[in-house]
C-alpha cells in the first residue's frame, strides 16, 4: 500500500523500490545537485494476503488481452465471498477497483493505466496460501468464442 503525493521511485536509489516505511518526510532535498519534490508523511506498507480478481463486465477484447483460456460468470459475488470467508475462517473485503492518476495505491486503488481491466476484487489480509472448497452451482462457464 502506498500513500504519497509524489512518485516515490524518484528517490531511488536513496529509497529502494522494495522499501517499506510508516512515515517519510523529505523537504528541501536535492539529489545529484537537483531539487527533488517535497513529500510529507508518505507511507509504503507491505500488506500480504489472498486476492481474487474478477472483471465487472464481460469483454472478449479484455479476455484476449489477458490471454484468457476460460471464463466463468459468478451468480452472486456476495454469496461467493461469504462461502470463502467461512472456508478461511475470516471475513474479507470486496469492492470494485478504483483508478487514479496519482501515486496512492492499495488493494482496491490502482493506476489509471489499468482501468481497461474494469476490475473487482476480493481480499483477505494476512492470510497464507490456502485451498478452499466452493460448492457447485456458484458459477457457470462462459464460452469465450460464442460471445459477440
């Protein structure tokens, strides 16, 4: 998760792209003799977890861009999430992704360059890889090649 008013990559190599920090303030700084933008209370936090990514709408063009081999339509995403919540023993989050031209990022806030994905996500924080059982009847396969 990143919360910053500027692209923190401009501070590389001073701050590596993998650096994690709770609060960073740099004012009046220079790098290689050139002024760099001020940043106040920037954060970059690593938050791992399980993520399931979906698209809000069907598009053959989008499927092709992802090189998709299969597609399913989930009948009730809320019910689907509750089933997985129960399997994992914890309550996750779900939301459509938002897209920004700014530098902030989180599990539901992405670069506007990704907006073509029209993405919807389910997220369970701090969870290791796990297998879950999804009962039949939650989704149906969509034939990618018979759609308009």
